C-alpha cells in the first residue's frame, strides 16, 4: 500500500505576541505531529518557535539551519537540503507545519522553502495560513494609520540602506522601512535630506519583550539598534 504524502502548512505566527496568532493557525498547531522552524546555522534559537511553544500539543520539533550569507550557491544548497528534510517527513505520511514570524509570504523564509519544495515535488499539497505582519502590529502600537482615503503605502526593505527609499517616498504617501538596524545612519541621512525626520517613527521588537516606539529619530543617532526594527514614514497631507 502506498503511503500518502502529508500536507505542509506554512503558518505565520505574527510579530511576537502569542495572542496575535490566528484561530486557524492555533487549530493546525495543535493537530500536526511535526513542526519545522528556521534558525541560524550558528545557533538553534527560533523566535517563531518560541512564540508558539506554549500552544503545541506534543509535536516533534525540528529546527532547519539557514546560513547568514548572500552567497547564492550556499543559499540554494541550504534551501534544497532543508526542503528535502521537510519532504522526507511528509512522505512518511505525516502532516507538518513550518512556523515563521509575521506572514509566511511577506519577507519570509517560507517563501523560499515553498518554491524549492514545489520544484522537488510539484504536486505537493501546501496550505498557507496568513499571519499578522510586523508592520501592521507596529502601526497599531504606534497608532499610525498606514493609509487613509485615497492614500497608498509602500513596504520596502532597508537591508540595502536607502537605495530605494527616496524613490518610494516620491511615489507614495506612507513608507514602511523594514530591516533598518544595520543601515540606520544612511536611512536617517536620506530622511534628513528630504526634511522627513519629523514624519518618521521608529518601532522595534514589536510584540516582544522590550518593544519600543521612538518618535524622534534624532534620539537614536549613534545608538545600537535591535535586529527587529523598522521605521514608518508618513508624509504630511499638504505634501
């Protein structure tokens, strides 16, 4: 008898607060026998796994190591190795879940895993369960409306500094800049040149211990910033 291949659930667990997990995600987490989570290849700690640990019901837990590098060959090899580990569990007939911070298809490791799994087995059954994004939680924490009326907003990565920031600010009313910790000085300088420092709010570790909202970016000059940090820039209406 052929063993059925299990279903993989990609679950967004929200930005940090365990109470921001959806009811659907909770239901699946209590049912699946296997849980996978991404971790750095240098350690086994996973924020996503830590968020859901109190909700698990005896499931087997496995961390998937991913190297912190931009080398495409090393990354491709890591994605394939981890995808094969997940696929092996599914081919045993077990359903499994991959938990990830925020939403699984918004700047998430799950997107890469999904693509690789579909290349290895195109007919694999995958169910994606959306989660609360870090920027929607940050907007709620700072009470910043992301868009009103006919406004629009952009979400951009700050991983490359301010490379796309000025272009984004020229095209929309509000910009959310994720991953700002490493290139904050460059981002700060771009906002200063555009006279938008007073329109920017810095939010870090939203939903986690030590969450912070800073409304004057000048206070952060020269200070070490948390890895989980972002800036919301909302241009004045008269502009």
